[in-house]
């Protein structure tokens, strides 16, 4: 999930805007929650909502880049979509391919023929970013115990992000060319997506709402709305990021995120309205700005930034290792085995970051 946000944040650093190290820290907070949820579900039952935080971060950073391109005084209204996609492929695929090749090699040794055949199918889905559709049509409830048998289950989120990236730059370009109000359009886009999500959860089809892109786009577009306000409503942004208000926003945002981690159960009723808790939490933390105490002293600390930087490869590596341990053991492995998997995932993530990501 989530190399997308890393790529855009890197571009952000090279722009005229100031690098937000606290966003790297927020990414770490999200990724570590997902990792510990998968490894030790009993300790953080709502940790899967870290993905929703990633979606908000991604929408915020991507939109900031797109807005800057559209309103560039030297070449206004220009978005090089082909170049945008090429950059994404160059930054996302190397680490993903490394994980997929590893799985195919290990799977050849440890998996049964039918299991390996299913892995091959999921490798195809993951490499083409359609895992979310594939998993849905398998009737694979994300929270079902049988999901432990799918080493590439986690790639559903990358599928949603890439599908968002496929249409969103074009959507913004059309709004710009037709001189349609950006903020109103983004709010309408967000509300419609949220309403569709809520409807399917309400009628008892939460699996559809969990996997489909149009029922998840609202989480990314929430970030897009905030990016627009941040860039073009400077008076409001200045007020929000004044010391007292910024600290309140940041504290409230972290509280909402923690509430999501400890109280949202893994059930077919998610996302629905429950996803608003982590989404609003992430929005408030980002809106608070870098100078808020939590953002500056905690999220911008070296440890949080480090895990933020390796969050994409860590997200890629952790679940396949845990899933293979489950498959080989025939049941949920002992805690110490899961702990070893997490440590190994961190080690492989560091290698991936320094020897693969940095060379692309």
C-alpha cells in the first residue's frame, strides 16, 4: 500500500513547499498498526484502519502535486499524465516485483499444487493492481480466517490506490479546463463515494464496500479536499495552524486514530461510517501542520521518520511472511513465530529500501 504516498512525498520535498516530516511519521503510525494487527490481532483489534490513514495521506500528497502542476504560472493547466504514471511504475514496481518473485520461489517449495496455482493467480492480480476485484469475486471476506491462506491479501489496498490514480488526475484536469469549482466538485465527489460505501454496508454487503474502489475513493478525496484548502485558502490554513488551534487539532486527531485502533472491530460493517474515525483523525493531524507539538516532537522524531520511510516495503513484506507461517503451521502460529516474521519483515524492508527503492 503504500509506496504511492512515499513517491509523492519525495516529489513534495523537491517542490517549493516545505517537506512534512510529520507526514512520514504519520505513515509510520499507520503502517505499524497494520503490521501489529496482522501479527497480534488481540493487541490492536482495529489496527487494520491504518490503511484508511494511508489513503488520506495519499490523497493529500498526490493532489498537492496535481494542483501545483495545474496552477503552475509557467505552464498553467498542464498535467503530464504519462510521465506521472511512468514515475509511479518506476518507484512502485521494483519492490513489489521483489516480493512477488520471493513468494513464487518459496511457494514452489512449501505450497501444495492447488495452493501454488492460487498464488500464481494472486500474483497476476497484484502485479496488475486488480487484487481488490479478484478478492471480492472470490467471496473473500477480508476478516475471514480463510484470508490467512492468501499471502497477497494485503495488495487489495494498492489496487484501490492505483485505480484512484488512474482517474483522479484526469478528473482534476477536466475540472480545470471547464472552469468548474474545484472545492465544490471535490466535496460532491467525496460525499457520493461515502454514500455508496454507506449504502452497501447498510444492506449487508460490507465485503463489496470494503474492496470496491468507488466505495473507498472518498477516503483519498478527503485528503484532496484538505490539500486544496491548504494550498488555496491560506487565511484559513494560517488560523488552523496557529499554535493553540494546531495543538488541539493534532491531539484530537491522534485521539481519534487511537480510538479507531482499540475500538473498531473487524466486521462486515466496515468501512461504512466507522471509517470516519481514522479518516478524520488523519485529516486533523495533517491539517495541524508541522509545528504542532505532537507533529514536531513525536511524529517528526527519527524513529517515526525511519519507519515512515520503510513503510511501503514493510507493508509489502510483513503479510506474506505471516501468511506463509500460517499455511506451513496449519493454524495460527505461536506468538514467537509471528514475532520472528515481523522482525524478518523489518530486516527485508530495510534491505529493500536501501538496495531497491533508492536505486529506482
